[in-house]
């Protein structure tokens, strides 16, 4: 499947963003230079993962080879575009906590060349849902904004109601791997997904507990396969290795067979 991330000129950005940018030129979230929400210099300095990512769990690894990822859960793979630091960290904080919703399109555009996806067709993009209280307080779900921007560049529909939280969960920030897993167990329920190949979308992955719980709910609802795409990968509590993937009848894909999301020029190796 040939997936491309559109250039800044062709991304279908919200009309209101164009108007606001004309009258109030955006500043880089990292260095505050006027012109773009993430300037070229700060974007180039982001620690992109690209081919360094393990093709199964997505963690940066020497030479991009597989870790000894433990087979658990119903998640076939995770792909993260960058490490959670520098301009990427600041941009995601602005997207989540400063109501800069228009960052979603810019982040998807920048991340496009650094994601690698296996060679299979996706039917639906599914954003990871927030709890009702958290979404009411924030006013939006940042994962849905990212899924919408990704949909515009990939041409794959978003199913915003495919997943819902059936109970409120504690924030994962500050929790250990074990606590994160326990916090997310049974937290989601999915609409019927018979035979669909799902691509989950979220902003950050740390231990993968949230993504695994989402994948379990989608598999129970009949999904044929579930993968996950995140913008960033945060260091795991305790600096242990991620133990995520693959699953039953999953994709055993290797760096040579991974497919790029292209943005005109290939990223630096």
C-alpha cells in the first residue's frame, strides 16, 4: 500500500487556520520564531526514529532490528515517528494542554516520512478515546485531531465512535509498567469491527498498555488485525524494554519490507 503524507501546500487544513495564520502568523512552539508552528530548524533537530525503530514494538534499536519482543496482546505492531523530546515534546504539550488544535496537521506532515508501515491495507483509522471528564475539560480529543489529519493525507476514513472508555482511568503519568497495565485492563469497548484491519492513532506511546487494551477490545469486536501509529515514543518507566507484539496471525515484517509514508523527499537515513 502506497501511503503518502501531503506537502504543506496540499494538506486540507481547516479554513479557520488559514485565516488565523494570515492575521496572526504562527510562532514555532520550540524557539518562538515567526512563520510556522514548528520551524524547519527545530523540525530537523527532532530525534526522528525512522529506520531505527524495531519493526515489532517500535522502540529505537540499533540497526532497526527486532528486539526480543514478548508475544502478548492483540496488537500487531507499533510505529512511532520520533522520540518524545525537544520540539516534538513541546508541540504535543501545546496540542494537548494549550488548545493549539491546528498543530495536528503540521505534526502529521512532519512525521510522515519517518513512519514505516507494513505492506497491508488499512480499512479504518481509530483514535484512542479520552475519558468523558478529561475530554469535557479539554474540549477535544487530541488523538481524534491527529486521526483526522492523517485521514486527509492517507485517504482512509476515521471511525471516531469505534472505541469508547467504559470506565474512567487514572492518568498514566508517573505510573510504573505494572500499574499502567492494571489501570488500562478492560477500560475500552468497541463497536462491531468484523474483518476490519484497524490502525489505532494516538499521540504518545510509553509502555503500550493503552494501545494493547484498545487492541484487545477491537479484536473482541471482530477486527482482523490491529496496528498502532503514534507521533512520539516516551522512555519507559524504569527504562525496561517494551514487551508488546506481535500477535495471533500477525505480521512478521522486517526492516527491508517496511513501507514509508512519503513526503516527496525521503528522510535522512
